[in-house]
C-alpha cells in the first residue's frame, strides 16, 4: 500500500497531505544575508568569534561561548594530519551537541582536510503573518509563524535539503546548488556568505561508518514567503528526486499548542546526522525561537519520546505475539 505522510500543524506525523498543482521550474538569485546576528560573534574564524564572545558576552548565548571554548585545535590537528584513526565523531567530538561541539571547523579548516568527504545542506526560511487555521483566533499558538523547511528523506529521517559535494569538481556552494536543483526542482545560487558552520558529522551519520570522515557544511537562506511556496510546489512537481531520495518537504512548526504539540512534537522525530542540532542552533542563532521556549519544547519533546518508547515496546510485544501465531508460519499458510 502506498501511503502519503506529512507533518501536521501539531508537529506530529500523520496522514492527509495536500496535492499541489504542477508548475514550471523556478530560479532564485542569491540574496544578501541580513540576519539578526553579531557578525563578529559568528565569524567563520573561530578564535576571533571566541574572543568576541568572551569580550562581549551579552552579544551571544552562553551555549555559543561554551561551544567555542571547547577543544577545537586538537580536533583540527588530528584531522589535518590525515590520520585514519581518530577520536572525533564519537558524540563528544562532533557537532552533535549544542554545548559541546568540538567538531566544529571554520570553512577554511574544513576545506583543508583533503582526506574528508563533504556534504552541504541548507535551511530555507521566511517570515509569515499567516494565521494557523485561517481566521480562527487560537490564542495558545505563538504567532507569527516562520517557515523553515526540512524534508522527509528516503530513509525515513528528517533532514535539510542538500547532499554530497565533490570538491575536485565543484565548490561547496556549486555542489549545494546542484543538489538543491535535484531535490527541490529549483535553481538556487547559494553564496559563501550563506555558510553558517562546518562540522565533523557524528558517528551515527549514515556516511560516517566508513572512512574517510564526513564534514557537513550548513547554510541558511532567507526568502520571501512566495518563493518558499514556489519551492514547495516545485519540490513535488519538477524535482527529479521527489518520491525517490526525497519523500516530501515539511515545514518546521515553531509554535506550541496547549497540549504540548508543535515544535516539541517535531523535535521528537528522528533526524539524520546532526540535522536536529543544526536546526536548534539555527533557531537560536537567528532568534526564531526564544531560548526559554526552546528549553520548554525540548523538555516536552523528551516526554513525548518516552511515551513513544512505551508505545513502541507495546507494539513490538503485540507483533512478536502475533508472529508466533500458527497462521504466520509457512507450514500453515496457503
Ligand atoms: O540535514 C542534514 N544535516 C546534517 N547532515 C546531513 C543532513 N542530511 C544528510 N546528512 C549527512 C548524512 C548523509 O550520509 C550525508 C550526505 O547527505 P545526503 O543528503 O544523504 O546526500 P546525497 O543526497 O545522497 O548526495 O550527509
């Protein structure tokens, strides 16, 4: 049976997606990044950013400062020496934690790692004043909504659009543009200034079990609401990867519902590699969600996951019970 999954407004996965009309392919020119960030604090030069963070702590979050303080140089030395046996990527040495991302590299350091594989992904987003459920005043939903985009991948995990880049043939940004055309059906020009960070992928990343090590480069691109809507349409019509590598685009719900849905439910799903941390970090960095809101959403998310674990255990027990039934044994079928 073919089923169509989508992410509903409470952030949970459910059935019943809209079918979008067919449109021609679209091309989006580069945009200058104008984000509410401190340019020094988010410099691609880690030591400069750390110095700024220490000198002006009010300019950035404590987590950012802690993150920058972690053991970057040792990690770089290990990588740049080209040794195959390494310790990063084990959870403590990859960008898999907001507070302990010692696997973070500057763009230049990442590019200097000739033995590494590289993958680039982007978060597209826009502001919107659209009300959830049209005109119905739902007081417990935080508005305005913002619409960051992610996608449901072929492996059932949530991730950002993008993919592997071959640096011997293309730049990071050209490779990302190529991947976006395949996955979204839209020609984008991603610029170096859209680059946010580069990290060693966690050991749990699909491509990390094999050498060489994977570095993931993350970008953000702010668009107009109409452009995002056009991307959503092209992604299910002109994109060659639709239904294959990409099962559908999803909007990230940034609101919270009274029952604890919205962002909390969304965050409790399964993400590829360090995509969840890329999302969390970006939501804070761009001030799309207040730190306190994010803390609450994460705490709720943990409760949702605990409930889901119980449900899965119960489902597994039921399925295991059923598979022992005689009519499932080949000897009794036919
Ligand atoms: O969204 C992501 N954030 C961080 N890392 C990611 C994300 N999506 C994938 N990955 C990692 C894990 C994958 O093995 C590699 C390559 O990405 P992918 O999109 O699967 O590459 P292709 O489309 O197959 O080129 O990056």
